[in-house]
C-alpha cells in the first residue's frame, strides 16, 4: 500500500522516542529525522544500509539520519567489537562521509580481516562510550531486532515493509506537521 495518509496514521499511533546522540549523517540541523538501528553483522541490515546510502545521495535532501548500533560490545566477540569500534572511530576522526564509505565497503566485503587491512587505525578516545550509549538507547527504545527505523521518533509501522520506506520518505520530508 502506498497511501501516505494511512502510513502516517500508523506511524504516529506508536509511542514517540527521543534520541540525544548517535552518528549523524545528512543535514544535522534538519527537522526531519530517520533513526536507523543497525548491526553490521545483521544480514537484513545490508539492504537497509543501501537504502539509507541511496537516500543520502539525493541532492539537497533535508534529512538527518541518525545511526544507532545495537551491538553490545561488552558481550561481543573480538571481531564484532573491533569492527564496531573502528567504524565509530572512523566517524569521529574522519567524519560522516568516510564512515558511510567504510560501512558500505564492509557490506561489500563481509570479511573483518580484509576490511581492517584498509580501515584499521588509531581508535578515538570516545568510540567505546559512543557505542555503549547507542546500545543503551536501543534498549530504552525496546529495539531488539535490526534493522529498525524511527521517523521523527516514531517506530516504523510493522504494517509496512521496510522496502516501502522509499515510497514515503519524500512525503515525510515535505509533511509540515512533523516540523
């Protein structure tokens, strides 16, 4: 179903959550926000990552994309922990564009050792606390599956396929009631 009114009614029926941190891509001052809860080791997240990357390539798109990792690095294997720490460190040290490139390259390779050969570097002091905050936020938002999207704090409706997000995102951005 591609009816924006039905989509919006389902969207705003959910409880709204707030986010105060995360990895911000796109326009950081936009009033329209998509929170993307992801896990680099989640197979379904690869397609969602491509969706988000494609959105960010739209010229002059007035959208803030906030990445939240659902990875509990205190309870992760070494490869998962190292990859997540390095991704956040890339964001903190090199910025959103390099982070996005590194995320996309991860899904192309899906091989931690090969990926680390290209991207491993000195970890930022804050990367561990950023990942911990992100994980804690996913718990507070009752987000136990990835990928999950929130639009201006509202959980993406279960009645709609994640694939349909692209049909509604432009109307969401133009919808002044979300300002």
